[in-house]
C-alpha cells in the first residue's frame, strides 16, 4: 500500500508561484459595473480563461513538471485527462522538453485531443471507465517509468492552483470572500491553503453543480462521499472530490453552494455580454452561485476565479440548435 | 463661418490621460500564442472592449466632458450618435452630474438606445440622414446651450482616444507597429499624435472596411473624399473620416489597409476562440488586416487596439441563422 504524500502547505504555494513565474501569465483581474449592480456586491474576476491553454490548470501542471528532479523529468510525465489538465501537462512538458503521455478515454472530444497531440504528447486510448483509465495509466508508467501527475490530488498540482488566488489577492487586497468552482478540488484546496496562509480572513466559498454535489455531501457528512453519479453540463466538474482535496477543504471549513445548470448557463451568457469573456460552464458557475444567493453576498467584496474558456463558440448553450 | 479649432497636440493627449485617470479603466494588454503562430508575428492586444461602456469611446467622451469649464458643463452636452459614443458621452455626463442630450436616428438599435437612456441621457429622435441629425443637434444646442461633443472631430475627443495607445506602449514598449480601425478617425488620429509624441518610431497602420474605404481613397488622393457610400458589416466604421482627422492622418503619413468583411468575421471568431474575447466586427478588422497581409507584418511586434465589444451574443455573424 502506498503512503499518502504530505498535504501541501502555504510555503509550497509560494514556491509554486516562483517556479511558474517564467512560464505562466499573470492574468488580469477585471470588473464590470453592470454585474456589480446585478449582484448587489462588488465583483473582481480573475480571468484564468486568459491563462496559457485557456485554463488555470496550467499553473498546477507547470509546477508539477518543473519541480521534478532532472533524472525523473527525463523519463517524462503521464496523466489521464481528456480535458484542460491533459492539455496543460502536455504544454508544460513541452516547455521543459520532456516526454508526456496522456491517457484518454473513448468518447473524448476530438478537438481537445488534437490540442493535446499538437503539444507533442503521446495519446493512449482506453475505455471510458475510471478503472480502465487508471489501469492504462499504470501500464504506461510501468513501461516508461514516467512520473504520474494526477489532475487534482497531486500536492504540486494543488500548490500550483493556489497561485491564482495569491495573484487575485495581490490585485484586489480588500476582498471579503473568494468564490471558486469545485470538481476534483485542486483549485478549491489550493485556494484554501493560499487564503489561510495569507492570514487574510477572506472566506472561501465553493460553487458545485447541483447535479454533482459530492463535495457538499462530503463536507456535510464529514467523510468523502463516492456514491454521486454526476449529471451536469459543467464537464470540468463531473469529477468526485479527491481524497487529499477533501481533507484540506474539511480542515479549512470551506462552504459549498450547489448551483443549477440553468443558472450557470445564464451566468455564462452574462459574462459574455457584460465582461466580454467567453468562459466554460464550469467557470460561469461561480458567478451563478453569487447571483443565486444575493443575501449571502450583499454589499461584500467578492473575488471570482474564472477558471477556463475552452468552449465551442459555435455551440453556445443558450443558442437553441 | 466658424473657425476650425486648433488640432490637438501630444500635450493634449498627456493632459487627457491625467484627466480621465480617475474614471477610465487601464485595460489589460493580452497575448495569445496561437494567434502569434497563425499571424507569423508577435501580437499584443489592447483590450478596450473591457473599457467602461465596453469601448474606447469612453476615453474621448470623458476627456471632453471633464475638460469643460464649470459654467459650460452645467448647461450639459449634446451629440448625435446611436452607437458607442452616445453611450460613452451619457456615462461621462452622469459621472460629472451634468445633462446629456443624444440625437438618435430612426432605425437605431433599441438595445443601444436603452443603454444610453439608462445613463440618464435625454434621447432626441430624428430621421436617419446626416442632415436631419445635424439639424436636430443644432436645435437642441439652440434650446439648451449645451456643448456639442462631436463623436470624432472634437479635439478633446481625439486627444482622449490617443490615451489608449499611450497605455499600450507603456505595457508593450517594444512594438514595431500599431494597428487600429478607422471610421471617423478619432482613434486613428489620436493614435497618430500619441505615437509621434512618444518619438517611438512605431508605425501606424489603419484597418478600414473595403466597403467603406474613404480614408484610403482620401490619403491616396491627398484630399478628403466624401463620395463613398459605406457598405460593410462593421457598423462602427461606416462614417466618413472627419476633416481634422484626415489632416492629422495625412500629416503623420498613416498607412491604410482595406479589409474584406469575410476576413473580419473570421478574425472575430478567432479572437473569441483564442483570446476568449467577444469584440465587435469594427474591432476584429484590425486583426483581420494583419492576417490578410502576412508579408507586411512577418516577424514584427504588432500592437492591436481591440476597440469595442458591443455585439449581440445571440446573433454572432458566423452562426448561420
């Protein structure tokens, strides 16, 4: 049985910030008066859809890849993800000049696979189940001795994701609360560590699809709930919260708001109209959580991480087919 | 006969920058590696679609409104524009707490008029001809003694628009060339003054719809051409270049590239996919000019002003109806 790696600490987030600085973008923090009026609070949006690869995932992947010792790095990295993490790891590996293997399940979107392959990564196809993905990942690891970079449970990934909130607080130091989406929990747990480490007193609120609210259930019960079957348009948030991610969120008393997909779609459209930014449903959910709970945020200064923008502009969910 | 006001100078642009600083946003300068690869040059995008009112027009309107002496200001301002300038002037007047009158032609888009009215401006409707607009404007002026703030020929408007390029060069000091759209020429002439004043050696290239290329014709002939009938999707660029604007552009030897609407639509979609920004066709034309003329820009460092983002996300021009 493998021993769980230690949970990342605030120093790891600070180290990550220094490590990724030569590679990652410092994304802008944007405001929109019309959205403030609508929400009844003051909003600051950290636009990670403008990060390299169009998602915050580059932060964690880049930190993991560049924290590997040279010898390990030379043997490459491997992950299973057909989404933004796969693309982010492929880009990070290319920047370090090392091999990257990405295990992708049947049925993954061709355009996303094309982007991963375009970064020079080797794709390994498998069946769509989590068991098949993990088995294929283990097989690639055995054959190549590549280092596994888990999409959200890896400590260096968690530390890297925490750097987004560091930058947000630097640009908007007077926030009362920060809202981020939660899926596997890499960003959520990294944000919790960053906020606690800044001794900021800033509250952390997580936005989770009502149809995939396992983090909410887990925190309510005090143990990780693995029986949820995700049913949500938010394709980036269908993952169950990871084990270390859950422990970090529990320790930091993170609050979770469940959000209906219809509210998320409406928020996605509002972000395009009022902030001129195209974001994924999995990002828009954070604004949806604020708009659906006006009393909770009234008059407060609210930071929101817009996590990614990888969405097909020809199939916007509010345009009827 | 009225005497033409003196042309604005670089000092006027610097004054404008200081004057609008408490009110305008310093918009971010964004980059997208995929667009660099596509264009074969290094692009820096000044995202004025994230300016207040979602267009650079706020710079000029704000500068004009806040440079009025108190006595004049108290009698209000008037303009004729159903587009971004009308909204920008209404917002600026509200910020100074003075009346604003906007003459709007029949057939103007209801949503845009709603935005202008929402800022507290008084709308004055008239027929769609330029003669009717100017006559109504003169009537409002006579009745109210409000100060006319012309959308692009006003010297304070020109100076205000020049501040966008000041900020662009501050954020990206190593540019070789700056590309901006040209319609009435407020931004174009302000940019010319700013670039010359910075002694930057940065070339100015203007992007103009092939179906409304009066600036190109005017600069080629050496006199202002007023016989062009605009036929373009770029609703912000259907205006003939203004008289002072033409003189400034002629003096600064601005270059003009004519761009087909089909190329502009393709560039607008690319900006949404690769930069995650929703911009108007009248903004996307600048990138289209670069992509349509690869040899002209190959290997150079190119700044582009994305002028505005006021477009209906339910009617994106590449989505067939």
